[in-house]
C-alpha cells in the first residue's frame, strides 16, 4: 500500500469553479486520500459548495480562515491538519487528470521523496497544450537555483520530507513553488513523470501569473532569499542574470524605480556583460551603469 495522500487546496472566492477541482479528486483511480480545503476568508459561496461535497464524501474536509491570509498561509493551515503519508497540492481553479495520484505514486517506488509531473495548460476555450515543465530528475539543486521548475499541482512529497522542510514561506507572493522546490532539492532527489497529470487553467483574469507586479516582487524575493546559494553554486554572473530578469518583470509592470534597483544590483554582480537588454530597455543599462558608478564613488 502506498498510503494515505493528503490533498491541500487553498481557496478564495472560488465557489463558481471549485466544483471542477473537487470532481477531479473524486474521479481519481487512487482512492486512499483526504482532501483539505482551506477557505481563505471568501465572501462568496465557497464554503457552501465545499460543505455540499463534504456531505457526499467524508474524505473532504473544510477548514475556515476568518480573514484572507493568502494562499501560502492557507496551504500551511492544511499541512498542519494533514494526516497522510504523502502530500499533494491542487489549486481551486485547476483540476487533476484521473490517474494523477496513481502515476505519481508509482514513481515513488524508485525511492524518491519528491515527484513532479508535466501538465496541460488551458489558455483559451478548446485550446489545450503541453506546458513543458522542466523534467528535473536526481540531484537538481543547482538547476533550481538557475530557474523555476515544478508546479504545486504536480508535486507529490513524502510527509517525512515535508517535516524536514518545515512549513511554507508565507512572505513569498509569487513563484512560491520555486522556493519550495529549492528548499526540497537541498536535501532530496527528484523524480519526474513525463505524462501530464493535471490541467493548469490560465483563463481567469485574477490568476497570479497574470499579475505582473506580483510576478516581479515574488521573483525578486526568491533571488534575495537564495542569493548566497546562487552565488556559491552558480557564480556572480548567474546572480546578475536573476536580478536583470527581475528588472524586466518590473518594467513589464511599469515600475521603473524598482526595475532600476534590480538593474543596478545586476550590474554590481556582473558589470562586464553586454547586451543585457535591448530595444526599449537599453537606456536602463546606461542608467544602471551610471548609478552603480555613482554609488561606488559615494561609498569610497
């Protein structure tokens, strides 16, 4: 027996669509699970919908937050209440394919404590495509310091690994699974399932992936949190690249001051690079060089 799987689902104002996520759990070919849905201070009928499913299946559990605390805090609330041998995640606006748990649990027979998988992405009605999740296997710490990898909806993690990891960082506002994966990869090997196991639904306007400012802030948070590891394992050039990427995200969000700050940090990490930016962003390269020189003079 593979053991009980605790499924963690944060939900905020998802009454109009959480049914699809819950139905996808009920259709799983692997049935030894419990689902912990944390209603994160919703003002709609999210609780009523979950209670309706709870009456049908006692494996579904509802936990209430009295106010909105964020997805990471909701996940942590569920993790504290989880009883399973394995931890799996599902977002309230996504859904698993029927054999999602089964195929990932089979991958754990190779001894891995962390499994992740490919997925389909749903961006327009009737348009389902492979997402191309990086196929990370084995010791992947360096790879994850270089760029994001697994998504929460495709992760399956042993309870023991999570106990060592501790809870999720609630300060991170985006790229939260990147931070989680980096922390896991420091201690554990990864296994990858090439078969898609879930559908990532990007059709809705309030998804985090469509919030450019949150994307920029989250990316910079990850880089700042792991900068010494990035520097040690990948060197200053890689760290500079990360800060330049954060600058690009801030530009996309039209936050020029923040883009400037990250570009200056990029230049301080690796001032020898040419062609960091192009087109409309070239003036930021000139500006970051001038400001780096000015800051260096003032500090000496």
